[in-house]
C-alpha cells in the first residue's frame, strides 16, 4: 500500500470529504456533550455546585472522589481525541501564528483545567466547580468555533 | 513554522495521554486496589456485560493512543528499528494481557490477578519509557 501525502487538503477530494464529515461529526459530538452536561449538572453555576457539591437542605449528596474520577476519565477520552483532530487541522490553516498559538493555548488550558479543577472540588469547593464549568465552556466554545472555521475553509477549497 | 506547531501539538498529545493514564491509574487504585485479592473480588463480582463495558472503551482509546504515540517513536531517526519493534510489540501484548486477565479472573482463574498486576505495571513502565524517548527527542528538535 502506498500513501500519498498532500500539502493542500483540497487537492485530494476524498480526503477533503472525509475531513468535512469528520468535522460535522465532531461539532455534533461537542453539541451533544454540552447538552449532556446541562442535563447532568445544570445550566448555571449554582446548579453545577448543587449537583457536584451536594446540598444538605435538599438532602442531595456530593459526588464522591471515585465518581468524579470516573466521570473525568470517561470525559477526557473523547475530549483528547476531539482536541487532537481539530487542532491538527487548525495548525494547517492560513491564520497568523499568533491566532493559531492563541487557539492551541486557550483550548489546551481549558482541556487541562476542566478535569483537574473538577477533581479538586472536594478541597476547592465552589471555586473548583466554577473553574471546571468555565474551562468546560471555554474549551467547547473555542473548539466549536475553530471546527466551524476549518469547515468553512475546507468547503471553500482554501485548505 | 507549520512543523514547529505540529511538534508542539505532539507534545500536547503525549502530555494529555499521560494525564489520562494517571487519572486511570488513580481510579484503578481507588476503586479496585492493587492487591491480588482486591482485584479478584472486584472483577469476580462483575458480569460479562459489565466487563465488556470496561474493556471496550479501553481497547478503543488505547488502540488510538498507542498508534499515535508509537508513530512519533517511529519517526525518531536516532533510534534503531529493533527498539521500535520491541516497544510496539511489547506495549500491545501487555495491553492484551492486562485486559484478557480480567476475563480469566471472571471465569474463575484467580491466579490471573498476578498476571494483571505484572501486565499493568509493565505496560505503564514501558509506556513511560517511550514517552521519555519522544519528549527528549522532540525537545531537542524544538530547542
């Protein structure tokens, strides 16, 4: 078997089609992940806090460290793959180095902060929950916008 | 500059897989334990369906993570083919041993718990060594 490397994705039509469908699937996956977290933890920081740290008045138990570890481990599996697939395409775009480095730095920071601060919530309390929620939203927001940008560039045959 | 960004991305990927492995290790130690008796009692109680629910995502992720990690190793020109071949065969074999030992434990062969411990520790140590080689080489190229 012989693999042909191409400098411009648009020169290879089948490869371009695969990338377009992959991006559409990843954007859908990120949308579904946001929806799943809204169902699991809620849509505002107070609801996240209640779901993760519990609430004595409402007899809601906090999530145990084992439960948090399991959730973070399962989440990271998908998020790492999404990050690598989108970022590998993002570095090929014609944006300036500053924009590309900014994109990688922000998304990578979000991807590392989300699991670590969620795991630290038994010690950090609401600060940890807020950081985890913000990092989760920032990561998904930037990745969705980045993936959409690459998708449009691919559809216009500029990548 | 494009290649430099790809190298940074490669380092980020390796760092993220290390983070994921550490979290997986912590989850294993906290929910299962490292003693052979604890491993037998944890996996012995699980149904076949329950075991598949654990093995399937691991097979999927480890397959992809090892492929990505080892392809970086394959591109290091200063390393011999024999080392690369050894690391690849050994990592995949240890992973298969680690996962299949769980099925053996559930089937009633409790001695397989020792096989799991050896395969798990061997896999982690060997993967750590491969990551070290990749980090060392990538940093050399970046600096």
